[in-house]
C-alpha cells in the first residue's frame, strides 16, 4: 500500500509512538470501528524505513476490518507495528505499546503477530487489560490453523478431491500456525511438503511426520495442488506469478497478494485463491469472542470458515470475478449498511457526556 494524506484520511487513527531513551518507534493504526472495537496484533519487524512500517500498519489494519466484516465479528480493524532495529529495548517497546492501548480504554484490543510472543504479551499486560494473554485466551495459533485447514478442505473439494486425502500441499512457513497446519493435513491423509528458511524447523517435522522438505528457492519450480503460505505476505507478485505451478493458494499469511491486480492475474490463470482475510480468521473469532463475551467459540464456529471460503469461491466462479474482490465487496456491503460512527467504549461515552463512572 502506498500511503499519503488521502490514504490516511480513510483511517480513524494513526499514531507514531516513541521512546527515544529506549530507542523505540512503533506505529498504531485504527482503520474502522463502526461495527465495534478494533482488533489487531502487534507485529515486530526490521523495517528499513519508517514509511514502510506505516504502510504495513495501515495495510494490516484495513485487512482486519475486512476480516471482521466477513467473519461476522462485531468489531473492526487495528494494528500495531514495532520497528525492530539494533539497540531497541524490547521490553520498553512492548510497555510503550501497552500504555497507549490502555489509553484507548477498550477501543482497541491487541495480541500476537509476527515477532511477538507470549513473553512480549505478558509485558503488554502489565500496562493494559486489552490484550490477548495466552494464559487467559489460549494459544491463538490453534484456531488459526483449524480455520486454514477447513478452508483448504473447501479448496480441495473444488479441485475435484472428496477431502484432503491425496491432496498435495506445500506449507511454507513452519511457525506455530504452519506446524500445526502440517499436522492436521498429515492426519487427513494429505501429501505434505514443507519449506522454511530455518532448516531445523523443516527437519523436526520430517523426523516427526515424514513430510518432504523443499528448499525455499525451489518452491515455484514444483508442481502441487495447494500452496499454503504461512509466513510473511506479499509473496504473490509480478515475479512469482509466472513461476506458479500450483492449482490453488490457501494459507494463514496476511496480505498474500502484493496488490489487488495480482488477484486478478491469479484468476485469469485459473489458480484458485482463498482470500487471506477470510481463511485466517480463526484467531480473530477466538480472541474477539473471548474479549467481548468472555467465552471461546465452539469448534464448529471456527470450522465454518471452510464454508465461507467455499461460498466465496463459488460466487467468484459464477460471477467471473476474483475471489479477493468478491470477499472485499461482501465486507464493504456489510460495512456500508452501518453509519460510520467510530466505536466509543462505555466509559469514554460516559465521560464525553459529562457523567461520572
């Protein structure tokens, strides 16, 4: 996403957080809260420039809004990114984020993302209650993997398979979500290939499950049914598309497409694409329901992601439009049915009205 004044104007809030003594810079973005409070994790990454960090925060926050709308979650999109660079005080960074989240009084709930683990969230929790602590909410990688697995099953059926048995899937990125997904696929009889820049992560799964390793540089030269990117986004772009040898893409990574144009190119090539903000909504469903209602969703609620993926793919085929566009329009329709009034937590609403809590 290229960002400028016009782009930023479409967002409800954009903050640059700083602690110069600790060498900390972070960005907090809230896109749209007309359906309810914003949800979005904390990504810590080594951005080359500040404008890259801002663009990433904006892009990810907007995707969370779409994810909430399609999943039926009464909430919107937010995101925090921490610029990870030499000399950054990691604990100070997460305490800074926690303080700003607390100031929002429940307008924004945060949690894990790339680079942020349970120990980091524990630091955030010292400053705010509006965070998905693993000891309370549970490990959000599990519902994410379950939702992606359900989506892959829907994709498999549209590729002519009865289920995942015999389906050849390459899982790229073997973090908490990817490794769980591999186990689910192997258990369902899929023929699984794995790839990761960390060779030790691949070897562990080879030894445990007998899957096949693929060097990251060879991913696009192999023919298989489903590519499941479970690491960073932006992997479908001008260079990668001509090399694709798979029939479908369905993974947990956010913003898999470098741009909407690449979704159109996939569609024209006949490659099925399960929109990332639809298929990877398991953690959102689990975390949002916990925060808003104090309970975890039943497994059937997470598995329903597969039905949603299937419906979007069928609608895309019937309308001759890319699935990403179909899913985005569905989200915008649901948002458009609600007047754009930013969500205001009750305590803030009372304060604005001059009432005393």
